[in-house]
C-alpha cells in the first residue's frame, strides 16, 4: 500500500545552501535537516538545547495563535552559516544571547564571547591586524565568510578603542580607513577566510 508522507514547515522555518544542497531548520527546534532530493529529507545535526527545549504542544498552540516567544525562557537557534569544517549560529537561552561555533571535525562547541570595559562582545577578537572584531553575516563560498561594516562602526570602535585589541600606530591601512571613513558611507564588506587551524 502506498503511503503519503508530508513534511510540515512552520512559519519560522529557514533555509540555506551548503555545497548546492538545501538545508533547513525551525527557529524553536534543535535539528538541522538536509534536503537531498524531492523525496529525501534527513536530519543532519542535532543541537542539544537541554531542559529549555520548547514542548511541541506549546509551540503548536502559540504558532496557531500568532503569539510571541520572545519573553519566554525556551531555547531557540537561528542564523546558521556552514563552512566545510564549522557551523556558526546564534542561540538564545533563558533570555540570554549566544554566538556559537561548532567544529564539525572535533565535535566541539564554543560560546564566542569576550568582555571589554564592562561591555559584552559576541564576536571573534581580531588579533590579526587589530581591526574590528568579527562575526559572519553570510557565506561567500566554501570556506570564506563575510560581515557588513558601517562607517559609524569604524569610527566608533576604532577611534574610541572599544575593541579588545587595537594597535593603529603601526597599521597604516587601518589608520587611513579610520581617517577617510564617514558616518554616511556605504557599508564595507569584510571578508574572512576560515582556516581550520586558526579557530
């Protein structure tokens, strides 16, 4: 007997491409799926969010009533960016934000965060050229990610010494960027090569 199987996607479901294969996840759930072809969907990654995983009954009820979850303590994950060896994503748990890096080779996970002058930064410290700290906004290609930087951020972070590691005295290119940038400038694309040994 032929049976029909359906995949239910709720309104908070997101997709991304990885090596020409479509992946998706649901905002309040803990599995990233691969869509192999029109008939095959497999769970690829499971993220253990612990005791704060939202019960399905509450998810269904709130989704049907268009209720917000933003004030709840339930865990949720979003904004996945996958490279050959890593997955970057954001998570919220008990009303706290986390930027998370998962190493696919070692199955290790890192909460990316640093504190400087009593201010929290959910980014990687830029210890290469002393410039802006970094968290990817999207994928350029297999092992290359990008972030969008605005003129006011360059002025604010590099002139007020807000970043953790700043050394503009011996960095002419950054010095010139700070001097020439205007608050009204179009955004600048910051492109970073993801190298396994460096993360």
